C-alpha cells in the first residue's frame, strides 16, 4: 500500500537491490502516483477500485493518468464484465481476481474485440 512507500524506499536506499518490475504500490489519487514515480520509478501501480462502482469516472481517469505517466496498471476485477471492459479500455493491463475463469473468458473476448484487422 501507499502507506508503505517510505519503507520500500528505505530498503532500496540501504542497498537492498530489487528490480523496478517487482515494485507495485497501491494508489488512490494522482498525487500518490506522482510520489511513487518520484521515489521508486516502478513499472506498475495498483489502482484501487471500489466494489460498489469499480469503473467510476474517477477510477477510469486515474488509470488513464497512470498510463500517461508511463505506468502499467493492475486493478481488482470487481463488478461485471462491462466494468472490466471499461477498466481495460482505460488502460488497466492486469486484473487480480477471485474468479479467474470469468476474467479469462472476458480477456479472450476483449482481445478478440479489440484486435486490429489483418
């Protein structure tokens, strides 16, 4: 979580070496994204979603913001396939889920629907 940002930074500064690809901090606003980039230079962030409205306009904007800043985005697969579609179209690259079969089915249809014609 974002609250552990300084702990992670201190580990790195103490000489503990690990690649940026292994760092993923959970964020909930643009200021947190900017701070995470400034301190850790990660490849990924985990954008918080709510169970009530996982694809809210604020969440979708935060995903787009992270992508514009060069980050890959992971989210929890809350809600419906329609929500997942909106999250993916906004730039979410990875879904964490308790229902892998449904997310796999969604992923296949999403990739098929968004594939460029040959």
